[in-house]
C-alpha cells in the first residue's frame, strides 16, 4: 500500500520504525552505562599482610534477615530460634558483622565480580569482559563449587594461579536435595592435604562457593523448611572448615569472610532490585579482623535489624564491592585494577572491620593505598578521554594538577604531609575525601556524552516522521529548486559534521547509527513540509471522516473552521497523551491496568458507541463489559503467588470447557477432529501436572515418564495447527485452533491463575473484534459516503462523479480516522496487559516439571514461551479486526508505532543510574520491556496477518 504520491511505502516505513526502536535499546547503555574496565593501571597495596591465608565463603542466594533473625521461620513447625548457631556465636564473641548491599542485576556473576573484583560490571556486557580480581593478585587461589561461577575467575587470571574443583552441571538438579552440592565442596576441601607446599605459603585464598541455598530457594522459596535446613548445613560447613584449618595450620593466621552474592525475594526470585535480593550478610573474623563492639549512639540498627536480637552490638554495613579491598588489605595484596571498593576503615566516623598490628598507622596506610588505586583508575580514564575528546573538560574536583599534569596531585601532596606529621586520623580523612572525589570523577567521565539529546531527538523525529507520512498527501522531496537544494545540502553537512566529530573522538560505531536516524527523519519532515503553504496543507487527518466532508463532497471541504484545526485534533492528541502516560504509570502501579479495563469496558460503550448499537445489540455490550471486568481482576492479584494445584486445575478445566463450547457453537467440520485432539491434550496436561506437582512437593523427584510426556504435550499442542491446512479454515475456526494450541501451556507452566487469565484475555479479544466491527458499521451507515466508498459500493451515479473518482482513485488511499487512533491505543493496552496481567511470570517452580536439572537457556526459553503465547491470539485478533474494518494490513499498527514513543521516550529520560538499586533496576527494565514489547508486537502482527489471511485458490 502506498501513501498517495508518497515515495515511502507503508512496509518500508514500518520496518524503519522497528529498526530505530531495536537499535535505540542499545542507547540506554551507551548513555547511562559504560564498561568500567580500563587497562594500563598501576597497582597499589598496603604491603604488610595481617594473615597468610583467607577463606571466603559465598552462600549463593542467602538473605541477611534469614541468617540473623531470631525465629526467622515461624511457619515451619518446631523451627529453632537460632538457625545458624555457629555464625551467630562468631558475631557475638569473635568477629564483625553487618549487611553487604548489592547492586542490580542481583545475579550470581555480577555479585561475584563485585565481591572479588571490587567493580560493578557494566550491565550490558556481563559476559564479555575479563577483569582483575583478588584471586588474580593472590599467590594461589583454591576454589570449589559451581561450574557457572568458578571458570570466570580462572580465565582472566595468570595461568595456574587460580585452581578450580567443580561438580558437573548435571548435579544441579532442582528435584534433589541441594545441600549435597555444599557438602561436596567441603569434602573436596578435606582432600587437599597433598598440596602441602602451596597451602602453607602466604597470600593464599580459599574460595568456597556454596550454591545449595540458591537452588533450594528457587525450588522451595526462602521461607520453606528446605531453605532453613540448607542454612543449617551451611553453618555446619563453616564450623567444620574453621576446625579443619585450625587443625592443619595451627598458627592463627587465617582470616575468614562469610557473605553472599545476592539475596532472594519471597517468591524465590532474584535479579531485580527487591530489597530482599540486595541485602546479604557479611561476617568477618580471624587474623586482622576486630572483635565485636558495642552499639553506638545514634544506633547503627534500624527497623530491618530490630528482630535480630543483636541491637547491643555494632552493625557495620558495606557496599558489596568494599569486600574486595578488605580481603586485599588482610592478605597484603595489590588492590584489583578497576576496583571501586572502599575499605570500610577509611571512614574515621565509624568503626571498620580491621584490627591491624600497626594500629592507626596501618589503617592510614591501607586508606592511602585504597585512595591511590581509585585515583589511578580516574587518571587512566581521564587520559583516554582527554586524548581524543573535542572541547574536553576535566572533572573540576580533581582539577589541581602538578607540572606533569596529573589530576589529584594536590590531594596526594597534602596526604604525604599528613603522613610525615604522623596525623593518622587526618590521613584517613583526606584519603576518604580523595576517594570520594575520584569516584565522582569516574562517574563524571562515564556519563561524559551528549547522546541523550540525540536519542530524544531521534524518538521525537520518528513520531513526527510517521505522523507526516500518515497525514500529508504529498510528500515527494523537493528537487530542482533552491529550497530543495538548501535542505539537502544542510542535512548532508550536519550529518557529515557529526560523523567527523565521532571519528575524531573515536566513538563506537553505534554512535553513527544513533545520529543517522534523527538526521534522516528531520530531513524528510522538512522536505515534506517545504512543499506546502501553511494554509494549504492537504491533510489526511484522523478526523477527516467526521468533519472534513460535507454531504460527502470534497469540494465543500471546510478549510477555515476553527473546530477543524483545533477542536478535533486537540481531543485526539489529548486522548493519546493521557492514555500513554497512564500506561507509563501502570508499570509501577498495576491497579491502573484494572482501571483501564473499567474505562474501556464500561465508559467507552456508554460514551462513544452509536445509539443504534446500544439499542440493537445489548448482548454485545454486556459481553464486552463482562469480559473487560473479569480480565481487570487479574492485575489486582498479588504478584507473589504460591503454587496452587487447585487453581491450576480449575484453569485447565475452564479452558477445556470454553474450547468445547466454542466447538459446539462454530460447528466447523474441517477442524473439528483436530480441535478435539487439542482438548484431549489439555485434559492430559492437567493430569500430568497434578502428578508432577505432587511428586515434586514430596521430594520424590520428577519421573522421566512425566517429563517426557509433558514435553510431548507442550510441543504437540503447539505444532498441531501446522499439521493440517490451517490457513484454509474460516476465521472463527482459526481463532479457536490458536486458542487451544496454547491451552496446555497455561497448565503445564502455570503456578496459579495463569490459565484463567489466558481464557479471559482471549475472550476479551474476541469480543473486542465484534464490538469494533459493530461500531464501525453503525458509524459508516450514519455518515455520508465518500467518492471512494461510493465506488466500492457501486453508487457513483453521474458520469461526472465516476470521472472524478477515476482521477482521485490513485491519490486517495488509506485515510486515518479518530477511531483508528483509539483502536491503536487499545492495541497498545492489550500488548502491555498480556505481559503484566498476571503479575510476574518468571516463576521457576512450573519449569521444574519439564526441566529438573539446571539449564538456564532451556528454562529461560520456557518462561519466554509462556509470556509470548497470549500474543499469538492478540496477533490473530488484530488481523481479524483490520479485515473487519477494511483497513490495510499494518496500517493500525503503524499508528500504534507512531504513538508509542509517548511511552518510550518517557521511560528513556527516566532511566537513572544513581539512587536506590531498586529504582535503577526498574528504570532500565521498564524502558527495555516497553521497547521490546513494541518490536515483538510487529512480529506478531506479521504473524497474525499470515495466519489469518485466507488461502488464495485458483
């Protein structure tokens, strides 16, 4: 379909919109997050070691509150008041403790990188960058645990320095007792006595990665009896390990640190900024570590720690990256390159974790080494930026420079003077100030970019570009005129100037892409508008059918009416802006999705439906309101859902009954046999799911028969529509077949009410198609026909009318209506609701029914498949709606694509990289989700058009 005389086709415009939205997803990381890794840094250390060896315990997935709380498992019968007695005794009698605050993403790799490397990895490159670490700076590191964690430290280290002992990936079975993994680590540690020479050296690290708690938490959730028992096992492993080291070495020169890489939410998930996922325990004791201290005034405790029973002892919280310099100081190692961790003892206003032999002098030396290490990080980045940035401005806080031009030299000189005067506390204070300035400087350099206005200009340009493509009837770029030449020359000069700037500054290739889009969009817009005189624009406005034509005759077109240019457009724009911003807020306040269902289900028919439809089809209005109100209940449900077999079975039976009823009503003989097979698979999925849930709950393991049968049902029900001439079926039969194709999915992979949501969502879509078609028919009957519509119905009476139509038939193509904008907004609403309707869909319990052994790619694929399944029904319904409204394929989606940047640009400018990690994680997630949903929607629209298009017969 061509937009009149416009050279750009609808398909190419649509593809261009998809490309920019896909490419601009990367921009959020270039704008807000860059890799912290640089090379060529000088290393610094305290020199003297307080311990010969250090043992690092990382209890993967352990929450701070469940370790420290008194009676943390009240729901477990006969649970003890103290879950980890050995670690609690250390806190009360031997060591220091607190909370280690992690950053998003709260996953295992970023957490371990922060703990051991002292750096927060760029969230866009968590699998691509090698980094320095405490392990690499040690003499030897002996590590035991998961194959998912240990290799990343050995790959980036000096060959032979980091030795690993790992169990097989197949051992990470979610249906087995995960404590076996932790016990395996202890057993491997016991069998290391043959390495006597290496073990007895100095600067040695022992790393015990205890994965059991993470596996148990995913399988049974953190407040379960299994998680409690796993904590007890970990506590006993810590006790056994310390006794093992005392017996073997007998020299009291071992430091111990116990912590976790991340916590876990109440539903057994992590990765986001949930406070339970970001708060992990930290307990340190042994050589070089202070003992317990009484609490201070004001207290170091808050509401979170009020139930620990430790309010009489000082609680010292740290950031997760601060543990790396703590370990480096205890062993006298070089601080890892690129580390941004701050030694807790640098802050003279609070007690730290160290008890050094040199006392305050030793702490001052450690603080200075820490400050020099972070300053060196800034200096290297400053040197890289200043060497190729045009008009570069260094960070003002470190602008004091020596003759050599090194930032921060004045601060180092002042520190040297304080060291000479042996004013150790002042040395720590000045080092702390230098660390603060260096971190601010690093932050300044990481955000030293002008991409934000470029990206914003690109999003706005796309909206304006697609809008002019829809509205302007004449859009061929001017050529052969001074105006066209000036526009083309100016656009080319601007683009080449930006390219030259990027080349000089050695910017990544993505920058060239980012700036190309806005340049092209605005060149096209200016070119189109330059042809039109301000009062002679020929617009295909979304209100043309409502007020542009008088008596169906374009010769009587209203060109001077105030209401034509203000009233209707303003109402359409206001509706779009309000709706899009409401959907933006609904990302944080899920109840707004329910409000949206009430608005479209009750108020839309009441205020906008023609009177003829309201009077003649009360049943349709009732069905529409009922479907919307039922569907609107699901966003109100608590997102933290527990596995409920009764609700799962009820959802499966409801899906089966709905399919059986539809089969009786439609009476399609061609697909009847296949639909009955689909119903049988749905019933069988209920039985298999019930048995698998029972066995997994009883810890009997998942039988191979259940696993194989589950996969057979899932794949068969999905593939079945392709095994017979699906596209030759009538539209109603296609919708029923697609609906049943995913019914078993929402049984096999359901944790609670997903099946009921899928049923109500699909019912709402089907009624939506009927309602829109009825409203459009009624509106068309009440509106005078245009020439094109008369021609389509054979109602052009006079020869003059037929000739006039012939002249205009090539120029008059699809013309947007006000209702088309509303329909596009409805579509965007349904796109969002399909994702957020039942809350979080990333529950792992249902996946264990098909994949009991840890396999992140297969598990992730199943979760994504469950999320995208409703979109297939949405694509089919949307394609059916376009046909019913006689709208060209993708025309409505192009309107939606033009509108959606009202959401996307809002999320983009709201991305934050400071503040709470919950806010940071949510801001990134919302932008990426909204962009990906849009790109995915284009794919499902294409799928829907293909599925619902009738087969052409000869």
